[in-house]
C-alpha cells in the first residue's frame, strides 16, 4: 500500500508540474535486458529512449543515481571520474530502501521525490538530453513511464535535486583509439573471465525473489505471481493475462465447485455480457451501489449509439427480465441457475492482480424460491461450499459471517460472507459472498407467480459468487520468500521429476525418470519431467520452487545405483530418500 501511495504522489507531482506522461504496465523487469524483452509489445519506443539506471556509492560514502541509455556501455572508472567521486561501486540494498525507498530492479530518477534529505546526487548522460521520450520506472519495475529529457530535468529541479549532466564524448573517442591497439593476452583474458563470472553470478541472483514478504508485501506479491509465471501484464491498466499456470488452478476450483453446485439442483446457463441502460437502472439502490464501476459502450465504429450499453458489473439486471417471463406458477420454482463468466468493474485505483482487477472471472448463481426459508437455507448451503473451496482445496481457513447493513449487497436483503486473514498484513479479506436478495428485485422486474391457491406472489431470490480472487488469497497466505507454495489439490503439476545428469548418464537416467513419470501418472498424479539440457539442476530446483510444485523428485546416478529417489517437499523443504519400489504409493 505504501508503495502505491508513493507512486500516486509521484504522478500527482508530475501533473502539478504540467509534465505530460504515458505509463505502460508490463511484467516486472529487473534488468535492461528484461525491459528490452517487453519493449516491442508494450510500445516502449524509441529504443534510444529506453534507459538503465545505476545506483552507486563512492569510496567516501557519497550516493549517486546515474541514468543513461539502455544500450550504453559504461566504464566505472570513467563514470567515477565524471561524477568527481573516487571508486564508485553499486550501492547495497539497504541504501535502496532507506534513501531511494525502492526495491532492487526499480532504480529510477523519479525516486528523487523520496530522497527528502538529499542524500543522493542524480546524474544524466548528456547523450539522453536530445530525447523527447525517455522510459523510466515510476518507483516500481512493473511499469514504465515516458517523460522528455527536459521535463526530467524540470522534475528533478522541482524536488530539490538539480541533476549533473555528464558528457562522455571524450571517453568514447578514447575508447575507439584503444580498440585499435592489441590487448595483453593472459592477464587481460583472466580478468575478463573473472568479470564474466561475476556477471553470471549477478544474473543468477536476479532469479530469486528480491522483496521480502515480511518487509515489502506489495512488491513481494508482485514478484511471486510474475516469477511463477501466473500472470502477464496487459496494456490496459487493471487487466491481466491469466497464464496457464494460474488458469489451471482456476479450472481445478471450477471443476470442484461446479460439481457441488449441481448436486444442489443448480443448472448451468449463459446470459449476454451487455445490459441496457433501462434494465440496469430499474433497481435504484442496486445501480447506485454499482454506478461508479459500470463501463459503458457508447460507440459502434464511428457512430454514436442511440442508447448506451453497459458491460455487466454483475448479472441481476440482465437475468431477471428473463426470470419474469419464465416464472409464472409455483411449479416453476425453485429456479436455480449458475453461469461461469467474466464481469467488468471499472472505477477504482491501485489494481492488484487476482485481488482487485477491472475484469475478473467468476461464477454467479441466481435462484428464485417460493419461501424465505428455502432461500435462506440455500444461502448458507452455498456459503458452506465456499468455505470448502478455501479450506479443502486451497488449505486456507476462513470465517463465515454476515455483513453489516452498510456492507451488504446493493439492493439486497442481507449478505453472508467467508473471510480470510492475511497474517503478513494483519488484515482480513473477503473471500466470497452469498446474498439473500429478498423480494426487492422481484418487485422491480415484476417477477410474479401463482401459488397453489391461485394467489399472486413474489419469489424470494438469492445471488452468490466466487471469483479468481481465491487464487490471490491462496498466494498471499501460502507463498514464501522463495515463491509460490501450492496446495496439492489445485497444483497444475503435483510432482516434478528432475534427472540429475552427469557426463554419460543422461540416457539411462532419463529413461528411468520417464518410467517413474508414467507410473505416477497411471496412479492419477499430475506429474511432469524436466529434462532440459541447457539448464543446471540447481536452476531447475529454483524454477520449480518458485512455481510452487508440492513435490520434487531428484534422480541422480547414485540414486539409480541405490534404487531410490530423493523427495523434496516444497512446503518445508524437507528431504527424504525413498525406494523406487514404494515411491508411487507414498
């Protein structure tokens, strides 16, 4: 939350200064190479405006933030000389958080707004000063914001950090002359090799989750869901791509819940996503509760629509005109329908993937009953199903309860809820809701039926829904500083088998690993094998830990000799050597 508030303060400051900006969302980018990988799809153009930022500390303890072109090669000795500071090196993470107040991978000159004590000097490469569009992270590396070079200087001056402009043209000329001279062989190669090794170590470090759950929850959450390959960013704020890893979890939830709903006599259906203005405004309290969030379609091609059409924020006003046609007699009750669909709720700030998004997936049930008792019973039956999803599938304890009058569903009679608790933030979060709508919507939409005595009656109605928020709650509770921790019942892959290959052992190990995979698969376990030869075993362990796979099976040459496999549990990282003969039942 604090990070989001700081970002809002930054945008507000830029607006106050009359500085025009455009912000693009993308996956988290920790290096200049990461930015290049998203540049084309996100429109981070021109290439000459893509920047890298170096946060440095001199031998004397002075701090500097230097901005240059992404493709620039900077000699640290030359840079130190230009800054007038001896022996500059990259500053430690503790300075990032205490001075710039950003996390690793998010260094940016925009962080000058956080350095109220002027501990850091900001510097810009002279080569950038001709650019009309520079792309910089707005305090976090899941977005890039455009600004002209002149306006960047204007911003830095306004926040009390007039920048140094560094001219490297003489250094470039000197480097060109040096390139023509032959290099010393042995010593130079040795140093170059050492530098490459250090670079590789730095890249390897960036594979890990850099933010800590207990220290920087918002950035930690963002890193976990992107590094585990659950989501990708989209060019419309608040909308996200659910990648197969997260969508598979949603499919597991959907499969369980849909089966249980059908046991209650609920049938599947699908209604259009558009609703007319007349229908949406039929229930006064309902539309007042949702009006700030409603997205409207006002044009078709270049023509204005005569009557605007809303995109569903929920489907009461879409489904109930049909209910009025279908329900005429007590024999038509109860009517129990459920649809799996998407909804759009637009007007809010600070979107968070899975938790608060402009478009999300859900199921919404809508039922009509002849008595309040029947409707009330179903409300609690559905609420208990939602409890089971959280507790039995996601291993998340929840509390069932009733919302206050001010919190209940707009236009409804009363609302029940399951609420989870996020220990890392010490806050509760709504998990799913089951509403008794009373007879209010029946009156508005003229839903009437004749009872056994021929008397006109208005049915009692319910609506209930569970969304992809379930995934976000699961991540917030179970994931750790290594990445996801997935409950086995919803994990897309429950077991990953990794052959640990040495020299000429690949063929035999891979063959035995494949046998193991087939045996596990035949036992109904979702299992996969990682035989990629271009990655080390250590890299693979880290990769699948970040994705939260519950069990990892390691099979090396010595394991093969002993007819065993090393089993590692993601939950607690415990290790156990298990005989191959009993691994499947175990």
